[in-house]
C-alpha cells in the first residue's frame, strides 16, 4: 500500500492520511501549541526560512510549520493529485 503525499510547499511533503488539521498560526492558542511542540521535540519547521502561514497537526502529535496558506494546502488535500498537482 502506498501512502499519498501532500505537498506543503518548497519541496516538502507529508503523508496526507496523517494530517488531522490545518490552521492559521496567528492566534495565541496556536502560538502556544507551536511553543509546546518545540519543547517536546515534536516541531517540524518546513518553511525554508519563510514566514509561517499555516500549522499542520498530525495524528502523531507532530506540529509542522508551512509557508503555504491553509486554504491552499486544504485545496491540495481535497481536490488535487497526490503531490498537490493536477494529474
């Protein structure tokens, strides 16, 4: 069985079935979530040095930071091919 990969920007992908939620990072609770994940060693920064525009929460309790907007990632997850590109 192959896992479908979700493009989260700049050459980074995650296993689509592991994504629980995709949220915007601006609120105080999301900032706390990010800090707590960093303290637990569960933070993955996939922004490639760019501004964080979305936070992806996985079922393994990892927090992934992406420089792509949450709407864009959600659209890729729902409507496009495995790598976020129309097939």
